[in-house]
C-alpha cells in the first residue's frame, strides 16, 4: 500500500480505480444509511461510524463546508482536492493540524464531497498511526462520497420545501383571498376565498391576466412598493380589491387581495363633501379671525378662499349674526362652553346675504364653525340615513360613538374581527378596545376641531385580549337638533402585517446570505493564497534555519550566523503577517473568544514581547518608558490579546519615529475604567489619514522616514480596534503632522457580564 509524506496533495480522479470488495462494501453500507428517513445530522453521524469502523480510523468528521471553520477545510473546498498529512508535526501547514498533533494524532486526511461542481461537504479523518491514509483508501472513499453529497443536499432542500409548503398552507387557511402566481403567468394555487372572489375553476390552468388585468412582471413591480386596485363584479354589486404582492423567488409571487370597497366609497363621499358649494368648515381664533377654511366656504359667499384667511368673521356677518357668534351683546370672544347652533346670514362679495345654518364648537384656540346652506338641511338628513345604510353593508368595522366615547351603534363585522357580538358592544366605552386610548382621543380632538383623521395605525384588543393591528378613520357627523356623533371606520391589518413581516424577513435573510457568500469567497481565496504560497514553505524555512543556526549541520562563523539570524527574523515577520490575516478573519466572523484573567499592568512591561520592543526602540536611538499609575494596577482581561494590542501600537510608534521616544502611560480614568496612552514623537498623521486609520488594509504613507520599513498588511490597527471592542473598550487617536501621535484607549477594570448572567 502506498503512503503519503508530509503535506501531500492528491487530485481526485477516476483513473485506475478498480471495483473491489472494499468499494462494494462501502457503497452498500452508505446506501443503507441513506435509505433511512433520518435528518441530515443523524445521517452524518451514522456515515462517520461506518467509515471509522471500515477503515479503522479513530476519529471521523463529516460536516457541511459552511459550518466548518477550518483553514484546511477551506483549502480543500477551494481546490476540490484531497489533502493528506501522514506525519503530523509542529511544522504542519495548517494550525488545525498542529492542534491535532498536540492531541496525539499522527495522520490526517480531508476529502471534499463535490455536488454539481461545488464542494459542499468535507470528510475529515484522524488516526493515531503514521502513514495511515493510503492512495487506495482515498480512491475507495472518493468513489462512494459523491453519493453521500447528493443524498444530503436532497434531504436538505426537501426539508426547506416542506417548511415553505407548511407556511403557505397555514396562510391559505385565512379568509382573505390569496394566490400563488408563477413566472409563466399561471395561477398555481388559490385558496377558497380567492376561488370564490375571482370566480375561477379548481384544477384548470388560469392565467393571472384573465382575473387581475396584470402579468407576473406587473406583480413583481407591485412587490417593490407600488400600489394597485381593481374592481370585480360579483352579481349586481361591484367589489374593489387592493392588491398586495410579496416576491417569494424569481419565479414565484404571493398575491393578497384586500377588500377596499367600503374605504373607496367612503373616501369618495368625503372628497365630494369637501368640494361642496353648500357646506364648509371654518376655523377661527379667540379674536374671531379666520385661520383656515374648506374650499366650500369661499364658494358659499363668493370670495377667493385665500382672501378670507386673516379676515374677521364678524366683517362678513350681519348684526344679528355677530350677536349670535359672540354669545351675547357685549361678548368679545366665542362662548367658553357648549355647542352653539343657529341660523346665520353671511355677507357675500356682492353685498347680498346668504342664509346659512351654523354649528359652532369652542376649541382651545378659538372655535370651529360648521356652515351649510339652510335649505340643505333636509338633504343632509337624507344623506345621513343613506350613510347609515352604507355602514351596515360595509365589510369593515364601523362604530358610531357619542361625544363621551360610548358606542351607540355598530355593524355586524366586529364579531368576525374582534369576537364581540353587537349586543356586547352597544354601550361599551370604545377606549377599552384600544391598546393606546390616547391615539383615539387625539384623533377625536382633531376631528372635533374640524380636521379629518385617516389611516391612523392602532392596536385593538379582541375579546380574548389578544392584539390585532388596524387602521382607523374618524369623522364627526353633525345632526340637526343634536350634538352629533363620531363615526369610526376600522380596517384590520393582521393578515397583511404578517405577510409584510414575512417579506421583510425573507429579504433580510437573502441579502445577508448574499453578502456573507461574497465575503466568504474573497476571504477563502485570500487565506488560501497566503497559507499555501507563504505559510507552508515558510514553516520549512524557519525550521531549517533554526537547525543551521544551532549547528545541526556543522558549525558556522559569526558572519554566517548573523545572515541566518536575518533569515529567521524576516521569516518570523512574514509569519506574523499571516497570523494578522488569520486574526482579522476570525474577528470578522466573531469566532474569537477571550480568556479573561487578572492582568497586572505594571508587571506587563516585563513580558518578553514588550521587552523585545523596548530593545528595538533603544537600538534605534529612541527613549522608551512604561508608566503604570493606575490603582489598582490589575484589570480583568485576556492577557495575550492585550499584549497583541500593545505590540501593534508600540511597533507602529517605533516604525514611524526617527528621534525622541515612545511613552506608555496607564492611569485610572474613572471608578470603572482605566486609560492607556501610547505616545510617540514621530512623523504624525494627517487629518485625511486619521479618518481611514482603523480600516482594514489601509496603510499610512511613510514619507520622511530615514529607513522605510516593509509594507506589512495594513491590518494591525484594525485588529487592535476589534480586540479593544471585544473588551468593551474604545480607542481613538490624537495626532498632528510633524509632532507625533498619541493612541488612547480605555478598558473596563472588571469584566462586563451579559444581562442574562447579571439577572441570574
């Protein structure tokens, strides 16, 4: 049996593969596992057991690529090649393999499972013996694993389809007409309400254009926020529907039809009243100055509406009318309380008089006057009766309430929507139906002062005290010989709100997936190039250089040892760059967990990494000081990550400073925080560069340095900011070109617990 040495890469091919007993047994065992109805996780566990048992492998891991955070798995997925390391050591190319070696494993193999040209799963195997994974074993597994991939992907997609079907079955049980329309304009599904409303046949092919006067493309446009309504004849009565569309995929949309007949009719009636020449509403202040009026008022007396604003209503009223409006001979402002009603003669633009009937109500800033021609009162009463007939027939909730807010009349729809029958609602305080009664009070006040309240979003309580979203319209209806009443038109939005929430969640999900896929592909390609092109040979360079330096291959003179030391230093610098890239990737993916321990900030200066930086500064002729003034000198933090922050900041300071020094000052900021300053006397940072300083891959120009350093990666400050943020701290920079820079960051003294842990 052939064996593979350190880091061998094998291509998956079909050449030379023979069917033998091992292959047949593997395929048979795989088929038996896949033929069951288990979930994907169970299948993966069972297959791992089969493979471990058959080949005598101590550990087997079968996972989906996107669920496995591993550099070697990313490499296998990108190259679609088997990776075998039959002699795990501290020089293995991937960090994970070094970890496996430390866990006493001797051999490692990873095989990608490719479906439709894309690696979707990866099989990893670990053995306690060297040279465990042979060419024959890899060939046998490569024959059986594609079957596993197709089966797992099928079960995964089938599960998604079942969930989607379950969702739509639940939605379609609602009494609101709903459709599913495909990109070929066919109605592929309709609930009972839609079949009845649109008069379509079950089982026959129906084009959406035949019932909605639009096609799939038009429906997709509606899903983007456009609005459409259409009218259908049901017997002798036309019904208006408002169309709401949710795009499920590029080939499927969901259509919701909301009955808007009553809303459209009522809106038309109110608009017609607003432009009437025979009725109007006027708003006056406490000095009887007209502040606003409907268009009908100017038409009623022959004045342009704009010319009436700022005019006193007393100037267009005869003497008796002025007494009526003032509430008496000597009154100088509208009456303070009650409703004033009576007949008023207004002076028209040609100095004639027009007889009107008015109702005036006091408001906090003056009064509201409803004006109508006196000879129209009879018609108003007839219109009111017709309006009540219309209320009884509408599909929405219509409530009539008195000035105190008690329900006097209602149609039959509250029972369907709210669970109350008509007798239970009569005499009930309408505010008890509202989750926030102040919204109703606000709209009633507004309407009472002559306004119109339309499409206010509210939450209502059902009889069982569950909430239901809705919109309401409020109008004040004046009647002769009475104070009038308020009419509430309520339209429930529960079904539409659920569909909009689902639509928003789907859009956010797909946008997030698309963004993550793009980021993942870029990161995978970048990490692969760095790891494969730099880290693998770099490990060998460091190892052999160390052997040379220590005299393993013969003694060298001092000059030779200095050259080897330069090789080792530069190789370690490259390894640091690679590690920065891996750290940045983990931080982006939120995969970094901090190891919180007590850290003595005064003693931290004795850390070898800090000492090495101090020596580097002194070798460059720079001063270096570490002054820990904080009391207590200890905080709770991840010491290794904290050292990484100091190494990045001090290393940058040394790099950009030619004379002067680097000064680290640590002091207490507040009762709960410490503040750290890393100050240098270097070249400084321009305002433009300060704005970009903490961005990934951004590097400050190094003009003016005596000896420019290597380019680096531009990740150090980005990683520094992320580590400080993980500690719940903040970092900023103060700098002026030519006068040095000061990086200032704060850290909590003790570890901040999550809210759940605090409550526990």
